[in-house]
C-alpha cells in the first residue's frame, strides 16, 4: 500500500522515508491530502477561467461581426479594383477613339490635299491646252 500511494502521488521514494507504521500512514494521508488539494485547486482555476454560455455566445457573435467586417473590407477593395479597371479601360477606349479620329482627320486632310493637287494639275493642263490652241 505504501508503494502504491507514494507512486500514485508522484512523491517518489527519495533518500529519506518514514520507518514506522505511524510515519508511513501519516505520510500516505499527507500525500493523498496534497493530491486532493491540488485537484481542488486545479478545478477552481479551471472554473474561474472557463466561460459561461453567455460569454461563449458573446465571443462567437464578436467573431461573426469581425468576419462581417472582413467581408465588407474585401467587398470595398473589390469595388475599388473594379472601378479602377473600368476607369482605365474607359481611358483606353477614349484614347483609341481620339487616335482613330485623328487618323480619320489626317486621312481626310491627305485626301483633300490630293484633290487640291489634282485640281491644280487639271487647271494647269487646261491652261496649257488653251495656250497651245492660241
């Protein structure tokens, strides 16, 4: 019995130990009492540190609200990124339209220049024919 109680309470045998029956009984009672006190103390700490149902529910709700905030932030970031992409694409389209309009204007100017040159050449030919006839 002595070995069982001393081993169970993890006191160990050590270099000194009681020699009499009364000493061993006293030591066994002291070891078991210490074990019970440690168990009770551990239970008290566990009870003090554990959450009640209301506290646990509050922590759960807080986590959900924090998750909602994260979702809102991500949604805002997505909207911003989408808006930036839309603005960039709109600028590119507008730039392409302007470039196309400039190309069309340059083409029209080139055609007008060619037409004017052709008219001038035609007028010059008519004048030469007129002079040749005279």
